DNA sequence: CCGCGATATGTTTCGAAGAACATATCGGTA
DNA sequence: TACCGATATGTTCTTCGAAACATATCGCGG
């Protein structure tokens, strides 16, 4: 696998809740896609990962928090699926909020660093 | 290898300058220690990594920026050593600044998340 | 001119993380 | 009741990165 996908943003934020669990860009994206698609496997595939890997990440979150962020259903009318619990939604929303706040907070410094680098590139 | 840098902070920030280079907690710490100890190997050892690994990180930064963040000397009166260039110092300072800004920006949300989790823990 | 301490690199070994493959289970529907 | 799609989970195979080990170089000081 390759590096954490450097999305279009300025940085990657990993929020450490405690020793058992954290939330980073990948986990947040996965939660978001599960919420949107109603399926762990579909969400995982859309991010280029196997069902097993996606499922493992969900487990890590559920166990880490001590309560499910994702609820799953097997069988049933829609042949199973998954959706976010209130907790899962809360975690996702907090993460997105922190991401946004961070981006604004560091925008100036990032700009300065990028300027430093392009000065170097031009000079050569 | 064990993943999370157990810092005391709220989160880990990785700042993506561009596709070639980024600065994260580990690289920043390494730069700081090089500045303080005047040696790549000493700085690396103090962080529990091999000289080779430390040297590799320095290379990645130097190459990524297109100019050295760390200057090295072989032999000489002090039997070689390393120190930060102005660029290296600038990068380090910017990173620390961004770290601080981020911590203040997200403190509230982190607190909320931790509260959510301890509510769960108590309830069981 | 040899040794020391630090940088600079190559080679090999090892382990962990993920991918790939294989089942098992569930519970509706046809 | 056979089937389907999705969850759930175990096992094996690959791959990639780091660790470990091994040199080579540098340049002053003794």
C-alpha cells in the first residue's frame, strides 16, 4: 500500500482520543462513505481496500470506543448493510469540524512553507 | 514497529508541503534534536532509531525541499556533526507554530470526544 | 600515519501489514 | 428450500519497510 493519500488539503490530522483509539483521515473517510452507501464492503471498495480491511478498521473504532460507531445488519430485505450510530455520526462530525478548524489555523504557515520551497525551485 | 508517537498532545499533525515532501511529528522532533545535539546519529539514537533511519529522514527532507535543512560535516576538529540550516530552522519553527495553533483550535472537540468515551466507559 | 567519531551507503534479514483466497452465517425473497 | 448479497472470520501468501550488519570515507589530533 502506498502512503496516506495526500488529499487536496493542507495536512493530515490524527486525533488521539486515548491509548486505545484514534481518528485519522482514512477512518473518517470510511465512516463517511459507510454513512452514504449503507455498506462496509461498498465503502471499502470505493476507497480501494478489501472488505476485510474496512471491517477491521470499523472493529478498531467500535472496540476502541467501547460502543459501536457502526451498526451492521445481516440478511434482511436489503441483504444486509451497515449504518452509523449516533455515536458514529458524532465522532465523524467532530472530526470534520477539527479538520476545518485546523486548516484555517495553519493556512498561513503552510503558505509560507510552500513559498519557501518555490523560491528554492525557481532559483535552480 | 509501533505506530503512534505517544506525545502528550491531542493529535498528530502532518503538514503536506507538496507531493514530494511533508513534515510530521517524527521529522520535526528529529530536526529539533539535531539542532540541540549537533549530530544526526545522537539525535536518532535518542529517539530509538538507527543512524541509517535518521539519515534517511534527513535525506527525504533535504531532497524534498530541493535544498538542505540539515548541513553535515565529516571529520574535522569535532569529528563531524550536523546542524540546521536557516531553512531547517524555519521549517521547524513553522511546524511548532502550526502544532500549537492546532492544539488550541481543536481542544474543545477533543474534550467532547473524550467525554463521550468516558460516559460509555462509566455506563458499563 | 593511525585512530577516533561521525557521516555516508550497500546488503541482508526479519517481521508486520495488507492482499488474496476460502468459508461460514444470516435472513429475507423467489 | 435454494439463492443472493452482505456481514463475519480464519488462513495463507506477498510485499514493503525497518532493523541489523557491514563497510567506506572524511579529516583533525595525537
